[in-house]
C-alpha cells in the first residue's frame, strides 16, 4: 500500500523535551502549593493536553487550581529554552519532505503557538503542510487530530501512518483507523507501544526511516 501521509507526534518523538516540561510542571504545581510530580509521572502524561495531564497528575485539584497551574506552566515553558531535536531527526524530516508523493503532518498535545516557535527555532518551517494541536481538538487518544489531517488532504486511512513515542499516539491511530509506528527513544516503553497495537517500534531514527521506506509499507 502506498504511504502518502506521515503524521508525527512532537514531544518525545521529534524533540527531547522532558526537562523543559518537567520544569514547567514544577512551576505549575508550585503555583497551587503542591509538590512537583516525579519525572516518571511527568513522562507518563507527555502528549496529553494540559488540562487532561494536570487532572491526571492532581486528580483532586479543583478546576480553579488546574487553571492556575496551567497558566503558570505556560509562562514557565515559554520563558525556558527550546527543546533539542533528537539526533538525526532534522535530516530525516528533510529527506521525507523531499518525496514528491509524501505529505508530512503534525498531531500534538502542544499549543499551536508552541509548535510554531519550535519549528522556527529548528528551521523546520514549510516541511509540515498542516499542524493539528490540542488548541482546537480533543486530547489524544481521541482521533480528531488525525481525522482532520486526513480530511485536509483527502487521504484515506490505509495510506497514512502516525509516528509517536506514547501509547496515546498508537491508540489515536487505531481509533482513526490508521497504522501507528512507535519510537523507542521517547517516554513510553517499547513493550507498552507494542501492547497498545503499534505495527512496529523503531530503535533509532535510521530504523524509523527504513520502516517508512520509499513510500511503500503495510500501514494497518
């Protein structure tokens, strides 16, 4: 089956942002007088929208506390440094983007403003035809972001794949009827990605590019 659409997650897949995210959660929880979550807890929610992530990390927080925590998180994250790309990611994206028949998209729990800043920082503007974010869609694993990405270019699910590091990405792909490839360098273990239904888990960027092949792969 010809692969026409590749949708990428961002945090844990393209960029190693756990330190920036953990620092922002520390600021967010300090704003509501709560101890910072442990790194393992933070890693478990990376990829979710902020309201859902805060609720999972502090299930007894009031709506007002969640709102104040998110505001402090966003301020801290915006003030911090940009996360670095994982080694080899930029080169892989540019090679994939040069294929005349392959379209690249993003589906992320980040805000659109944050994604735009990240892409500009790493000189990746123009590689992704559309960016789907949690600003306008329900949080992963709801399939809305993928459905919008498919509809935007008229690609059917069997010609698309989602690439991500979290079980939320895999579950989102399955809900949208498209195949999901996991990456082992992110924040959820490979066993969990396989268990969620990933059709493959790449150990490194070279392996991921090989899985994506020259545009031909079984995506479901």
